[in-house]
């Protein structure tokens, strides 16, 4: 009875080969993702998704076979990347394509090629990770400085900003604490080799030791929270 399910399409052997091989490559890709994202952090749900995606794509492709509908199923499989269409890390989107592509190859029956593809791309990613390829010399950050209302801030922090950053721009000035304080918000490109503590300490000597906040752009929405 079980075999009769596959008489018109996918054989039992091909089914299990596609499933097991795609699960294996998905698990290996998830391990690679864990290694290359130790510093940035990761979510358990995303790691599970990487493992699940190759077998899902593999079975869809293997069940349909090489016909006109196969190309349509391929397009449908790649639309799964839409769950990462919200603003996020492009590297995570690349891992989704990586997992989808290996699942596709397994579903077409090219198991050896799937593992060769897996190893080659994994080696490239590990080399990029270890060598920190294309790592920028500066980081885009937001700087918020609190000053007393009677302090003239025009040009006050220019020398310090020139010393520790490659470029900077005053984006916003607002009053706070019922007008007793001012908040200056700068967009800056800070040198990655710069001593950030020394940078903040120099600012504190100029703003009367009031609050100084330095945050990466991707978290800069928190800068505006009161």
C-alpha cells in the first residue's frame, strides 16, 4: 500500500534519499551559520528554518519532477525568502538562498553535487569570516550629547570629533528636562581603531560630565527614547 503511493511519481528510494540528504545539508548549513554569527548573535527559530528549508524544497522538486511545473515550483520555492523581506541582515537572506539551492539540487537527484556545492560555499564563507574580508575601517554611529542650557555648543566639540571620527554631522538639537538641558545628536563615522572610552571622556570634560550616548545606526532608534 505504501509503495502504491509512489507508483505514479516519486519512488520510495528517491523519496528517502532526497529527504535524508537535504536534512543533512540543512543541518550542516545551520552549523556554518552558528559559527559565522557567534559575534552578531542568532535566533533559534532562524536556525531551525535553515534546517527545515532544504528538505521542504527538495521534496517539492522531487515530487513534481522534470517538467514544466518544475520551473514553477522552483519560483515558488524561492518566494519563501519573503519571510526575510523585512529589514534585516543581508547575510541571513543569503543563507536562505544557500539552503534553498542545496535543497533544490538534492530534489533533482544530484546528491553528490549538492554536497560539493555545500563544501565549496562553506569554505568560501569560512575564509571570508576568518579574514574579516571587506570589514570597514569605520563604523556608522549616532552620538547623543547632553549639555546645560547656558553652554554654547557651536564649535565646542569640533576638535574632539575631528580627532576620533572620519566625518560627522550635527543632525538634531532639542531641549529636554523642561528646557534646562539641550540634546545634540550627531551622525558620525568613527574609526574602528579609535579608543571609544577616551572619546567619550573627552566629550564629558566639555559637556559638564552630563550624559553621552554612542550607539550603532541599527540601534539608533533607542537614542531618541526619553
